[in-house]
């Protein structure tokens, strides 16, 4: 693999696969050589769209293909553990879409399988590679806002964006397949990952979680403290089905405000575009500096996340988002629900196995 291209097999060819496939178009060190999906019609469509010759309806057949080095798992969450373990045992490197699994026990199985097989396991989390966030982190590392005091994050789920099949929405609302909620456990994973990327491992989580229509875990507010940082992070979610947002992707308005001892940075969008404003602003010394020319299309986050992992494989180094980080983020999300249920702060380390039924 030191000189040859990384040969990729995509498992699960639904809506999100568009963004993953596009990320390989200008990656000279990798190519998609095979696709796997339970639907013959979907396989035929994707093979034609992406110019892929080999298609498989069964994962075992894909794993038996000696021309595949890396398996990218894009299936519903409840399938992640089984597929990742099987891929590792077959000697394939694995990238698995977030959230890594439904509980820490499943995460441990995946981590152990990759370790024993001597393959790389990466959790696919694109938000920490979103160019405006990467620039915000650089600005902070250069000392522009001093020491971080607080991180405030907001998700406003709205209507608009691309067409997603009804079957996809239904499985995302099924706790057995997708976990306890789409806004905290699924999408919230992105926000928790950004907070952990900036501030390190979480020490404690406190949350209030309501349910809209009995199934959507919003409105919700989550606060986090950290093991090696005095700063706090806050994540708020809302669900406004009658509000519309301009978006080429999901209908989501996402914002982040990072306040330091000398100033603050404002990340003003990720997935959608609610307002016409710069994607990133630095406020310091009574002045506001706008970053206008960043790559702010959401696709860029997938492209950079993909290129990072391919380069890590080529250079024989671990990826930024390891299985251990993925497990910690699952624990953070599940700690939020437990905190809401028990009306107390919960340490992520308390979440050790499968949730009680």
C-alpha cells in the first residue's frame, strides 16, 4: 500500500453515499472499486453513476474480494458492529460512519477485532474536517482568542434540502436500528465530536431532553465539562418542521460560538445556509474579521475527512478519529439521555455496556 492506490469497497449505497463517493473523485491515492448493497436496483444505479465494475449484494462476497483494501460502512447504525468485525477479520481496513455503534459494548468488539487483525479502524466524522471549523481551530491555536472559556453549539432541524427516501427517515426513528434519538445520538455526535476535538475528553454530561411527537429528541440542552480543561460546552437542539432553510443537503441550521479570554470565533453554518453571512468570524479588540473565501460547502468536510484517512493509511499512521474516540462520543451521547432520565450529571465512563431494555 506504500505506492499503490487504496482500493475501496462501499457498503450501503443510500443517500449519504453521494457525499462519500464524491470525496474520492479528486483523491489520487484511492479509488472505489466495488459497491455492496442489498438492493439490486440500487447497485446497478450506483455502479453506473460511479463507474464501478464490481457489485455485491452480500457483504461476505465483498470481503472475499482480494482487490479491496478498505471497507467503508455506510449502513444503518445497528449493522455497524457486525460488519466492522467481519471486515476486520477479513483483513480489511475499515471506515465506519458515525455513530460508531449503538452502545460501548459494541464499540469494544469493533476496536478489539481491528486490533487483533492489525488493521486500521476509523470512525467517519466529517464535521471536524469542515474547513471553517478547521480554520477556527487554527485561529484558536494561534492564540487569537486566548484561552477557551465556553463553546456553544446549536442545531435547528428544519424542512428543506435534498430528497431523502421515507424508508431512511423511518429507520432513523427506530431506536432498535438508530439509537435513542436523531438529534442527540445521531446528529449530536457531530457536535460532541467538535467539542471533544477542541477541549479533550468529556468528564461530565448534564442534559434536559424533551420529545417532539413522542420520537424526536428535541428540544434538548446538553452541557459538558472536560477532564483537562476548565471550559464548558453547551449543545442545544430544536425541531421546527414548519420552518424552511436553504440547503443542498439536510435541512439543518448549525452554529458554534467559541468564547475565549481575549475574543471569540463564530462558526455560522455547516450543512445548510439560513442567513447570508460569512461562514466564520473572529471578534477581538472591538473588531470583527470575516473569513469570506473558505471552502464552506458541506461536501468539503467529506472530501477532507476522506483524504485524511487515505493519507493516514498510505503513511502507516493512525487516523485522527480512532475507535477509542468513537466509543467516547457514543458514551457522551448516551450519558446525555441518562442524565435527562435521572436528573443528575453523568460521567461518560458510567456508560459501559448495552443500555437496559
